[in-house]
């Protein structure tokens, strides 16, 4: 079941006008920000389907950038996010794409700075709920209905064990887990959905663990 | 976890508990949190809804200028006239409109189940409240009951206008409101499901055709009609009227109709009212204004 909580239905508390095109967009942007781990210096945002047709009217552009600035759906600063981004020297570009996608509300976001770049695809499935379906070429099914940890790790033995051992030591139950890689022996992505929000100290511990190169978290 | 309306009603009737209680208990179990945590979060949502209605009744205007001020017009009319459709109905309409006017003005609202359909549930709640004089607890429960039915629609059909048209948004919202009114008025769980079915049946086929892609025209007035549809259906269900087609089959039908709906009618602003001569003229005005500012 895609929706698990009553608060997916009665909620989120948000700045209007659209739960899918504004609140959902903010959440996709914020997921990108969290996965990147810091404020990016540039953002290229590609809109597909209904997003491409109506993003101006719904403030989808404003909301995605608000998310990239780490604003939640009910943060009134969303309204002036484009100005804020511009003042902070973030180079922002939007593109309307004609290609058909599986879901009508799809956005592809490429963000980065001098050191790093990430690319992800998010879909807004209704009522403010989102899913991240692609990260740096890794396909994933990050439902967004659960808190989750994303770990980029070396594709070698022991990487998964080092992560799960840490979670076990903190009595954190894993609800769902998937591992994907582009090629053997290179980098891999571990997505772990858990039942409760992950605290900073757990994340820090994971970051120091063997074979894990990068950590990110999605909170509920 | 209940998967459909039949299971939800059965859980409530077997346990001799209201639907709101089924929803609260499920939420506690799924999230592994206390009753107090679940309850407090919903109370906060109720506060946001109350504030949005208040703000809307003071009068707001959207950036585009397409919507705003109608909630005030209706309230003023109600003070000076005896509304033909009755005081409670027009009160619900004005409060639904108020919420969506605040939403269109990028104000703070609570999505129920979406922002574009955020008026139906609070609009009916704050109108029915004046007649039924519920406790604060009953008002919070109203939201859990609405949420329970929205949960079923979201998981078995859709609550996205881009995926299923307006029937998936305002249709779902109105059905959720109808079910919650029934519980607040002392109806049974199965009567709540009947009210949901009766409401949604009358919203099947409704397309999503926002002028200029804005959640304003016709969204605000669709919430007005969604709210009135909900109040009427709740009264019918409380009278003992049942839907010949069961609630779950109505929800499934809404889903199938949505799947066959052309993309022009699913939140692309390419068809329906958005494609009328006036719709196009308004769109040109709106984006002309945006570029100038």
C-alpha cells in the first residue's frame, strides 16, 4: 500500500496552492538537498508531464528551490525561494521537457557545486506524497512513506554487514532494503527503510563505517 | 491494516467502535507511536484548518487576481438574506471557499487530501459544528474519519488530479467529508460508507481543467459544490438511504474512469474550462502580469 499513514491524507500542512505540484515538489527538492548533504551552487530542474505544463501556475519551480534550501512544506519562506537562491548565488535553471514519463508529475534534478554533482528523479504521486525513483543512475524505489537511509558504498563484501550491524546495535528495525550497483566492484547504493527517524549520531556512525563513502537520510 | 471500505466498516462494527477509533489505532500501530502523539498531530492540523477558514473569511486575494473575496460575499449575503439552500449549507460552502481562497493566495492550509481539494473537509466541519455543537475531541475525530476514507481511496484509486482528474481530488475530499459528518451526527460506520459512496458517485467523471494551470478556476468553486454534495449525501445516509453500488465499487469505478481520462483533462491546463476562449484570455493576462512584475 502506497499510503500508510492518516497524515498522508490529512496533511501535510503546507503553503498553497497544490499538494502535488507545490508541497510534493518541495519534498522532492528537499530530498535532493538531503541526499546532496549541503547547499548546492547550481540546480538544473527538468519538468515532465503535468509539471512541465503547469509548473508556473502551481509554484512548482519556487517549491523545488525552496526544498533545495531545506524548507519544509509549511515554511512561508518558500514563496521567496527564487530570490533567496539568487541572493545566495545559486544558479537555477528550469527546463520544460516534452518526453512522456511513467508518472505525470515527474521532475529530474541535477544539483552540485565545485566538488560534486548528483542527479535524481522524483515523482509526486498525490496529496504531497513523493517517491524518488532514480539517484545517480541507480534505480530505486524510495517510497517516502518511511524514514530511510541511503548509503553509497564500495561494492565489496562486508559493506552491507557493517551498516546493518550498526543499525542492530541501536535496535533499529529494517522495514525494507535494496542494493543496486552499476557495475561489479564499483560503487553501489544501499537503500534502507526503517520504522523511525534516524538520529544524527547513528548517521555519523554509519558515515565512519568501513566501505561506506557517503550517507544521506530521508526523514518522515 | 484495512484495505477497503468493507473491511473498515467491519472492523468498526465488530469492535463496536467508531471509524475514527479504527484509524487512530491503526496509526499507532503503523507508526509505533502513542495515542497522544497521533492525537496531538491531528489537533495541530485542525488548528491550521481553523486559522485558514478565519483568514479566508476576512477576505484574501490571489496573486493572479483570479480568485478571492467570494467567501466574504457569501457570508455577507447570509447575514442579509435567508439563503434558499439553508444556512448550514451556505456556511459550509463559504468556509470551503475560504480555505481554497487562502490556498490560492499561497497561504497556509492543511491538505485534505490535497491542497486543491482542501476546502471540503474543513468547510463542512466548521459549518456542521454550529448545529451539532461537538466537543473538540469530536472535531479531531472528524478528521480521523475523513482520513480513513481518504486512505482507502488513495490506496485503491488515486487522490491526484494529474493521475485521475478532479473526481480523484474534490470527489475524494467530498466523500471523506460526508463520511465524517455522518459519524459526528451519530450515524453508524456503514452509514458513513454509504455517504461516501453517494457523494463520490455524483462526482465521477469530473475532470481537472485548471485555468492557466492555477489551483483557482474552477477549483475554488468545485470545493464549494463538493462541500454541499457532502452535506446532502450525509443527510441522505442518515435518513437510511443506501447506495445500490457499494462504496468500494464506486471507488474502483472512479479509478477506472480516471485511467481512461485523456491527459488534456488531468491537470495539464490543456482542456476543459482551461481551453475556453475566456480561459485562454485569463491565462495570457496572468502570465503577462507575471512577466511585468
